[in-house]
C-alpha cells in the first residue's frame, strides 16, 4: 500500500542481461541518471528510487521479460495523473539498454487514489444541466483534431449539437495553436452552443 506497482514488458538489447534491463527501467523512471552528480549526496536516493522486485520470462517469447517495478508514493504529486504517467513512462522508452518496452499493468494503492478529489458533482447534476434523462449522454471529439480554424471548429461543434449530440470535446492535442487560438475557439463554440 506504499508503492505504485508497474509491470513492464522488457526486451533488452543484445548483450544486456534481463536483470540489468529491469533495474535500468526502475532507475531511469525514478532517481537514476546517466552519471553521478554532486547533488546525489543532498538527498536519500534509496528512499526515492524505483525498485525492480521481480523479473519473469514471457512465455513463448524469446528475450522478453516482465519486469515488476515498485515506486514509492513520495515520488508523485498528489492527485495528478499527468505527473504519475510522466514519471513512470515519460523518459524511459528511449533508453538505450532496451530494444523494446511496454507498460503492461499498473497497480495504484488506495492511499494514492484517495488524493484525487474527483468531480465536484455527479451524473445527476450533468443530466439536470442538459435536461437529458433515461438514456446515455452522447458526445464526440471534433475531427480533424488539428488544422481547423476557430470558425470552422465552431461550425463543426454546431453541426454535432444540432444533429443530436449532447456535447463535444477538444482532442488532447488542441490547445491554443496559431491556426486556432483558445479565445477564438471559445467564442465560436459558445455561439454554436447558443444557436443549437
């Protein structure tokens, strides 16, 4: 209950022992770096490092292993999925000791799950706001996800809502790019919502 547990499918580079590959994944995704630095002595690296606590061959696969890695909860910002995934998988996939790597499973202890506040209200409030009951709420992501002008994005939003969808959402890649600034998109989408 004190660690996030990850299971990685590891394919080491030729000549790299699987134990070394598993340890490298644990280190690189926590406190490890490519060299010793003077600031290492300013903290307790043992307290914060990820640990490869198990390694099993993948049945029927040559040179593939499941590396089980435990990460202390203190490595992660409370209530941040982004920080958790960035920490665990954000830096390790290009690691030279590995030919291939895939995150297969992740176990998150209750103590960490409880740091997520969750939505401020539930589905009933959403249904009340939309005045939609007795059926699933239907929505979509506007496509293409990148390249539309704010005006055309608003038009697509209007067509979706007018066609019967309850909501639309931005793709994760959509922010405030030069071809579609956030404020312009907001204004055109607000108009689409009002008119639909």
